[in-house]
C-alpha cells in the first residue's frame, strides 16, 4: 500500500506491528489520531514510552510495579503463608478482581511449552525456592491455564518441590457459574463430578 | 480493574481510548510491548507523536502530505483536467491501488450527515470552487460512499455547480467482480441492469 506521507507510513507500520492489528486497522487508528487534538496523540505516545522506561518488576513476585516491591507483596494485610502461582500479570488482575484471595502471588512469566521453546529455565522457578527457604510459606496454589502446558508446568514444580513440607493445591476446575450442563465439555463436567463438594446453601 | 502499576494503568487507559480497542485488548498490547526490546515501544510512541506534529495537509487536495503540495498534486504525469472527489484519504489510497486513475483528487473530509451534525460548511467545498475558477478542470468524478449521505453530498455539490460548464460523473455502481448474482442486493443489481455497458471482450 502506498501512503501519501512518510510519517503516516511510519506510524501505520509501527502500529500494525502490534499483535492483532493489521495495516488497515493501523491506518484507521492513525487517521483517528489525526482527527483528535494533538495532545491526545502526545499523551498516547508518551504513555507508551514511559510504560517501558519507568515500569519496574517486583523483586518478590515479579509483578509489574512502580516500586521495588509491589503493593501486594508489601501489604501487611496479605498473608505470607499462601502463595498463588500464576503465569502472568493478567491472572493476578483477574484473581484480584474476585476479591476472594488474601495471600500473595508469584508470577512465573509463562508456562513450560516445548512447542514455543519455553523450558523451566525461562520461568521464575528460583523464586519458589527462595520463598521456600524463607520458611513462611505453608501452601502454594497453582492457578495456571487448564491446558497441557499449564498442567505440565504445575507437575514440574510439584515434582521439584514435593519433598518440602509445603502443601500444593490447584484452583478448582468445574462448571462455570451460569453454564448449562448440556453444553459443558466432558472433561470439565467429569472433573466437577469427581471433585464434588458438600452442598452449601450460601454458595 | 486495578492495575499493579500506575504507568501501566495510564498506558492501558490511553491505548483503550482508541476506537475499537477495549481495556482488555489495551492491556494485552501493553504487556506485549513490555516483552519487546524497549526500542520497539520508543519507536511506536515517537512515530505517533511525530505523526500528529509533522504531518501536513496538501493545500490543493487536502490529502495528508509531507510537503505543502502532495506528490499527486505536484506530479506532471497526473492530469489537471479530471478531479476525483472523495471523502477521505483511505479512498485515495484505495483508488491509487487500482492503478487505473491518472487524474487528481479532492478530499472533502467527510460527507453531509445531519445525524452526525456534519453540514456542507464543514467540508472542503470551497476548494471545488477554487478548482473551477482556475479553469483547467473538465470533469469532476464523484467517488463517494453508496449511502444516503454519500448520495446527498454528491447531489448538493452537483446542484451548487451544475451551471458551470464542467462535466460531473459518478463511479459505476454494480455487481462486484466475483459476486454471484443470486446473493447481490436488489439495488446494486437493478442499477447494473439500468446502466448496462456494451459487451467488451477485454474486460
């Protein structure tokens, strides 16, 4: 595609490098920005630049943070005894939004996936060891994807640390709230029968 | 949604201000940028800022340009006698990609749409008058959307300038190449019968 201007071509090129955004969408976004007050584009551009330059990683849990230690890890209201092991920051946000979890987190930074060339060495597994040797932790909760890679990652970590006197648990798999049984997949339905819970009228 | 970092929250907020991009997609894009080398985000951010600051509008046709007069308007290979009237720069790019047009353009910057509060005064209609008084133009081609607004805009311009001795034409409406007749809408099919062309074996 030929663009009437080199700065436009450059912007379209950069925007279309983002995942899921093609040339046509990039052009639409660029034309949208050109119709806005110029402060809008300056705000967007600067926020992207400062995102990458200013963000820090929490030394404890590897979450993104504005400080050396993130707000969750430095909070006295959160228990040190339970650590939830997740793949990335989106999972932390999702679990925080439930308001049901009061422990801390550990972000692996991915899952073991030979297909994508990700092995255990690329993940933040040494931090699990560090948490263990600190001695406060009583339980690790796996909150990983319900996929082959997620299961492999949980199994690898479990096998590596099963001799320590820490409990390992996994978030419950089953039928989502609002799901109709007839449309549920067999594996989830099967697991939800095997792992059935005592009936609780408050649920 | 609570984000673990203020710079992340700011970036997500700015990115999700773009049309068609929600908070979840914005977060995905921000996390993608954080996984890339920081030069990638700097390139993207700076290209967006310079897009808005450095781009110029061609004084002749109102297309985006790096110069006062765009490449098409300043080209000696393009005829001054035929002017294609389009809504915005995407239409210019689309027509240029066909390689079938050798005249020049005039970008209206929209179409008359009372629903969106766009009247003739917001469009670049004075430029049509300017082209007319310059005296070179022999034909204006309307290449506007096949919608009520596009038709209204063409009609408004035609009515305003019909007394000048310039020809007005409109791009052909009909059945697209590759379309099956049975799935074509009645209006396009009807127009394509009314405006049938002599059979040409080279088409």
